[in-house]
C-alpha cells in the first residue's frame, strides 16, 4: 500500500486529485477534466499516488486539493480520516470522495450512486446475487442490494472478511464449491481482477457462466473485461463498470460544486469520449 511519494508543488490551477495506488488504470482525470471544461470550471484533476495512509489528509490540506477522488486501497480507511461523512458513507464504512471545505474534510460515498445507476434497469428483488470480493466497493454493492431486497451470496479469497461483511449487511458467505450456477441470477465482480494491465484475468471461472446470468463488472478499464467477454460468449447479459464510473464521478462534481448535473445526458456523452 505504499505507492509513490505524494506529489508536491502543484500550480494553483491543479487543485483536485484522484488518490490511490496504483493509478495506471485510472481514467478519472479524463472524465473530470472534460466535465470541468464543459461546465466552465477552472480546475484540473491529476493522479496522485499518495504513498501512505497517514499522509492522505495532511497532503490534501497542504496542496491543497478541493476535491479528492479516493480509490483502492484507501476507501475503507478514509472513513476514519475525515471530520464528517454522509449517511451512505457511514452505513457502508467506505469513502470514495473527500471535499475540502475551508480546511475541513468531508467524506462521501458516490459509489452507491454509480452502482444504482449501472443497475437501474435490473430487477434485484428476491434475485440471487453472487458478489465477488469483500473490499470497499463490495460494501457499497451489498448496501445497494440490501436496499433493493436482493439475496446476497458473497465469495471472497479471505472467507473471514466476507463473513464480516455479511454480518454487517446480511446475506451468506459461500465458497465456489457450495454454489450452483443455475441458482444464481446476477453476478457482480467488485475486485480489481481483470483491470488494466492484467486484462487476461477473470474473477469467475468460464465454466460457471450461463446464458441466464446478468454479469456486472465494476472494472471499467478495459471497458470489456475478460469476465464480460466470457459472459457474452455464453449469451449472458453484461453491464460494464463504465456506467458506474462515470455516474459516480459526475456525482462527485455535484457535491463539490453544490450544483445539479444532468447525469443521464452527460454519462452517455462522457462514455463516448472515454471509449475513444
């Protein structure tokens, strides 16, 4: 989790950042900077591989950054680093957005908003949803599933972590050997498996996928992950992480500037730009 040293001495125009490690896959600068131009906001968002959890808040205040988009592996720890956080961040114990308001740091979770947007056309009530992973994004996914009354089955490399998440949100921790693909309606990958540059990896065995599945991969770079390619080959419905990524990013700007953005309109526009 060490990463590189925090970037220093930005020009004043550069007062936003995506913070995490690694950031080679992050398309946040493309999304934010294009939206800033369209909205007439004089700002630039940069990548900052801030090397060390203890440095994050001090660094945000010293640069200073007004908006910090927090990504792995810092989402869960940041709930303990901000002065105040919103209800969703409190319920999920996950922060992906920090806004610096006159030297006070406020934490938000816009991942939930992005997940809801990505799954907006999917009926989840009483559906069996297999969630892969138990990290910061998984907490947001399970929160959404809980709100929409889906039946959560969680599989994770570390079973204890999955069991801890299930204890907080409900559902059941399982192993691959305990589940049958025909019993699963929706599959959601919340892990970074398959993210650029490891594009030949998938979190789900090809043999598990079936045509009746709906498969959502939160990974957005590449746009079509190996998981989604494998799912498409068997006739399953697929949902790219790009919808979630763009919608949650637009929500970050709304919170930062206290403004209303046409999420549906700009999500479609930004997706075209990012795909290019």
